[in-house]
C-alpha cells in the first residue's frame, strides 16, 4: 500500500481541531491507521466545563504488534492546534496549495504544527511488513492547551496496559531554516511562579495607617531579576528567569493598595529541578514578606548523543545532504512527559510559520520528511 503524505495532511488539516481536540480529526486519523493493521484505542479524559483546564480531551494510542521480543518504536505528537486568528488569505481549515517562487506550499492551520508531521509518519509506515517489529502512535488532543489530560493520560494508559516503547520520536517542527537543520535531543524545564504580597489599604496622606505592599514586591523582583542561575552546560544554554506580569488592583491615585502580585517564568537546564527552584524562589518571596505559588510545567531532559541520535542524524543527512544540529533550545513539548517512558528525540518540519497567520509547509518537505521517517523506522526495527 502506498500513501500520499500530502493527501493525508489535507485530510487532517480539514478537521477543525482547536485545542482541546476531539472527534472528527481523530476519526480521520483512525481511518488512516486501521487499514495498516493498527489497533486504535481512543479515550477521553477531563469532565470540566468548556473553556476550563478540565475540559474533555481526546487521546489515541494505536499499536501494531510485531513478533514477540521485537523492537518497539513509537511516534508521538498532537492533533490539536492553536486558534487560527484573523486575516488569513484563505480559510485556515480548508487546505490550499499555492505555487510560490520556491515551490508549492500547503496552507492551513496545523500544516507545520503538527498535522503534516503525523501524516508523514503514517505515510512512512505504509509498506513496512508486520513482522518488522512493533510500531505505535501516542497522539493527544491537548498539547497546545493545559496538557493536563493529554500525553500524561496516554502514559498512564500505556503503563496500565503494560506497553513500553523502546524509543520514541516526537514530530514537533524542529527545523529552523530548512528541513533537517536541527533536531532536539533535550529540552529545558519550565516553572511559572505567582508571587503575592499582602498589605493594608489606606490613604496616601496617612501612610502610617497603611502598609504598602509595592516596595516589598519591588525589592523581591529586583533580587529575583539579579539572580544568575547558572552559566549553562555542554548541552544546555543558561537558565533564565523572566518577570512576565505585575498586577496592582488599584483604580485610584490617592490610595495605597492592599495587594500587589507578579508572575515569573523560569526556563531551566538540568542543573536544577522544578522543586529546587520553587523552594529557592519561595524563600526569597517570604524574606520580602510575600508568598509564592509555583506551577511546574516540566522538568529538563536530555537524551545523550549516541546510537539513537546518530540513527536519526544519518537518516536526515542521507535525504538532505547535511547533518542536523543536535539542540536543546526552544520551548517545551510533550517530550517532557515521554522522557519518563523511554529515550525520546524530536524532529520535524520547518517551524517558521507555526502558530502564525497563513501557516504553511513546503510540499516537497512532506515527501522528504516521509522518507526520513521511513529510514528511521527501518533503522530502529532492523
């Protein structure tokens, strides 16, 4: 059986699947896999109201069993997309090909991040025999959202079923300027911390009868902003702390506020953990009379350069003619959860238009990525 990654990409893009995704996009995905012999398991998690972090999310774990004892390789990714926004030149959920000076482009929300990568994964498996080994898909509808009931729920499902892949490739758009110039062998961790200082509201002319929380918050933020967390490592850039929000609910010029708050975001390398940073920030907040509420989004991870990364790099170079950079830069992805299951590496399309208006992928890249993924699967299952 031969499958066209362009046709598969169009089918997925045509399904409106703003996060959290459910329904039609998973119907389309299952229809691609079932003829290839995959057992498709779909389930939802979350039961909260629409728009809440607990809103229902659909997930899919699909597997085609190989011979007992054979290698097990997993593809992972997400079918949800960010809201398209306004002013697209064409409908974001009606895939459209346009001829451009550099070649044909496929436009649509999810063309890069990351429905087309999933289409290439499926197309790459079209004629791989069942006795080659075990292949599975770990696909969520909640990567672009809170990520509470997505890949983490899939990991719980796999553990309950006793399914453990040997290696996993996440199809996030890692390429920067051209397909294959970068792969991700790790990611920094992420923690957001809400800071709050309580005071006593009062008249600005009578400061002795009030307690202004702002000087305390300013001193706290100044100390935090001056922190040098580290100088980086061989594989990670330095950790960075950024003040992302300051809020004083005060609508009058002559009132000392009774409350002041702020939020910071820290992206950190493997010299730290979310817990260690949370404790350190909490101590500084309390020193200045405040309190901290940390929310850890993910821990850093590194799949050390070795056989798996070499296999992927060689597959990329065989198709593109150049070796990819092995990087840990950028934001977080669901690889931060999958790292607890097996070694994981990310590789996918050029990310220049992800989350943007008129998101688009080069049609030629779809066929090249399919060939790269096929080389990777063949190498793992050999």
